[in-house]
């Protein structure tokens, strides 16, 4: 028990923070949670935790906590520049992340999946394929249970599947996945990172401590530094990879593995997600035929090109999980109808110019919302752009604008925090609004 007898602080009272605090307490640590926010819901949660013996500080009291702790666990959603974190750093207290904490306690091999897009789908696909092949596994990390909660089950698993973000990887020191998956990289989180290189370096930490005994399942078109792990490559766009796409059929080293037309998951981007999941199977020695059979009835996660309804011959698609430009691009390319696009949201530090040519080609009308609505309209000159002050207004405008035979695609291209708590709340609100149309 590494932390037995230690005085530990956890920064952040979200799901990851609460899971980390509980794990530390079970390890015998004295635990305090510090959270900069302070509201009625948090105070209620704090009372519950304090009854269990976990201390909680909220608001200014958290930001200025004078205690010299032995160890600090930082929740991934908290930017290190905020006063809450700087207060800890100034006292030279060692800082790790919830990912690192849970990894230290994990009793089974780990598969870690990262990328700007497709992480959740690939994590779910990998879990579905392995479970259907008789492998004892579960998904956690940036999906479902926090790793610090799921790790309690690691003694009964053959492998743990983790979806990991750049934020989670920032604070790793010993994290070493047996299989690391790199899906892709595109502009994202530039409100947190100073440039793309810093964002890329954070994600590359997934490979840092791998050795020749480990595997790296990587997109063949990505420019990566030399890796110590054994590589398994995939690409839907080139034949120079272990997994390739030919005539809609996924091949492994020239042999057909999975005909995409026989399953529910369509699109080239999903072909690559499938390849990455199959690549994990190769790394773990799992039969590819069994993995392919296990994915027959798999459907895409909610909020990712999710069909909502068809009304008066107009198809409504919820793609709220599209929080960067690459996601929007893939969504646009996956649709076979003329489009009315609803986009916009929080300013994450990147411009929408790179996808303007594709928008001009595929979109008849764009309805823009959120902090970036006017900047996007400027970027998309030549496109019929309309401005809405809320998602409710945008849905009503789309209803009036869309013609029979078209589709309304809600693919924001950036995060939701200017208007909603997360992309899930945003997507559910869109679906409610669409289903309420008569």
C-alpha cells in the first residue's frame, strides 16, 4: 500500500476526483479534496464524503489551503495554471494524476487508447470484440467508470481497456500500457495548450515508458517519433499498413478479416476505428475471426452521427460529440444528403477555416451558435450562414430551412462549455428539441 499513512490531497470534486479520493482512503491515506467551485450540489456531496472520513475544502478555502500534503492527485479536467493547482505547486508537493494513481494499483495488463477523434468508439469496439472472444475485460478511464474506481476489479480481469486523453497523460510518470493505441491527431484543446506541438507532446506520453515487450497500434499515416514498442499499423487510405481497406473489406496482412457492409458501423473513419480495435486483438493474441463476429450488432455511441428521427422527409442527425474540426469533417463526409449544418460552441483557440472548402461543397445552409458563431461565419465566406442565439432557436431555424430529402446535421466542431455542462447534455438537449417538433 503505497499511500498508507500519507496525507494526500485530491484536486477536483468530479467523478475522477471522488474516485481517486476513495481509492487513496482505502489505501490508508488521510485524504482531503479541494475544489475551487462552491455551490449547493457540491456542498451536499462534500457532506456525504466528510461523513465517510474524507475532508473537503471548497471555493477560496480550497485555492488557498496552507497544508503541506505528502502527495497531490490532480483531476484531468483542471488546468495547471489555475490558483488551485498553483497553490500546490508553490509548496513543491509531488503531483500525479488519477490515471497514474490507478495504474499503480492495477493488477492486470492495460490497453490505452488515445487520439483526437474516435477514442470512445474504438474503446467500445475493443471491449466488445475482446469480451465476445472470451477475454475478461472492461472499459474505463475517460469513458464509463474512472480508472480509480474500475481498478478494484483488475484482479479478476485479463486486461483493462482505457480511453485516455491528453489531459490524463500530462501527469504520468510510470504509466506503461502493454498496448498503446494512437488513432489520429488534429487541432484540439488549443485553449489549454499553447500550440499543436505541445498538445502532440502530451499525447505522445502514452508511448514514453513502453519497451520492446509492448505493442503500439498506430495509424500508418501519422508522423510519429521512433517507438520502442512493436508496431501494428492500420490505414483506410494506404496499402502500406498491416490493416488496410479494400472494397469496403478490412484486410490484415493481405487477408480479408471483416466486410464493413455486414455490420451496423459505417464510414471510412469507423473502418479505421475497427482496424485499431482488431490491432489490439493481434497484440493480445486473440483470434481475429472471433473478434469480427463479436461486432456484428454493435452500434455507434450516442451523440456520434446518431440518427434521431425523420420528419417530413428530413433526417435529423445528432453529432454533439464532434468537438473538433476533424470530427466535423468525418461527419460531413459520412452523409449522403444535402445538409443543413448546426455548428459552433466554445472558443477552443482554433479557427474553422480548414474545413471551409468542404462546408461549401456539402452544406447548403449553416446555422451557427455559441461563442464562435460570428468567427465561424467569417471563416465560411461563400456559405449561407445564419446566426442563432440558442440551440432552441437553431433547431427552429433548421426546421424552416431544411427541404425534403435533406438532413439536419448537428456537428458543433468545438466543445459545449459556453452553453452546456458537456457534449452529452448538449446532444440530449438537441434530441429533445428535435423529438418535440410536430
